[in-house]
C-alpha cells in the first residue's frame, strides 16, 4: 500500500488551487496539477482519485480555519457574544479573502457546464459550517443563553447578514474587499442584531 505523505498532499492542494484559479475548473488538468505540485501522477491519484474530489478538497481546506474556530468556541464555551463574534470574524476573514472571492467567481462561471459542481462545493464547505454552527446555537438555546425555535434558519440568518450586499459588491469587483475596520464593524453589527433578535440580554 502506498504511504500517504501529508506534505505531498498539501503540495498537491496548493498546486491545485493555483491551477484552478488560473485555468478554471474546465481548463485545469490532473497532469498540470501533478507537474505544478510537483509529484508523479500515481502519487497525485493516491491522494485524490479524480478532479472533482481534488476540487472538493480545495474548498474544504478553505473552510478549515472556520471549522477549527467553531470547535474551539464549542469547547471553551465563552459568553454567547464573544463566541459568536469569534465565529463571525473567522467567517468574514474567509469569504472576503481575495483567494476565496476568486474561487467563488470560478464556481459560478463553471456551474452551467458542470451542474454537479455546485452541490459538490456546498457539501465540501458551506454545509459542514452551517451544521456545526447549528449545533452550537442549539447548545446556547439549551443553556438559556438565547432563544431559537429553528437552529438551521438562525444559522443561515447570521451568516447571511455577514455576507449580504457587501459580499456581492466584492464579487462584482466594485470594491476589492473589506478593511479591518469594516470587518470589525460588520461583525459587531451582525452579532448584536442577531442576539437581540434571539432574546439575548446583556
């Protein structure tokens, strides 16, 4: 059995991200990714069996920091405002990063030619994030820290406030991203509004 090397796996992911962003999903080939890594094709396929699987891994890696933050908040259980602000800031840092914006544009551009791509991306990134956030909100509800009758809807509302029109402007190239001050104001406003709407006092 071929031994899987974490360093080679990371090299493949880094190369794949560059190739996908440069050539698009259609134009990216496993040959080009192997050459850019650089690894042999057998090594590449020992880590990722297909281009869709590799693309899904690239998306999953983008969300890893946010998932780590969610896990930490669940473990440490700070007060709801602090916990939600930490999660919101990690989410904002993720979606407004230049690399993430370019990946998002790529996905939208390729969706018509690859109808299954959207579902693949959603399962690899947004869905795990929403599920983990829903679990956390359920815990807060059980502790009496806030009130929600539908954790899934509440999760989508929080992340939707952080995305919204400003993210659309960035995707359209109307602004390059958010400054640190703009991120802080967005996080503060969204979390404060969310907590007030969910019966949190203090």
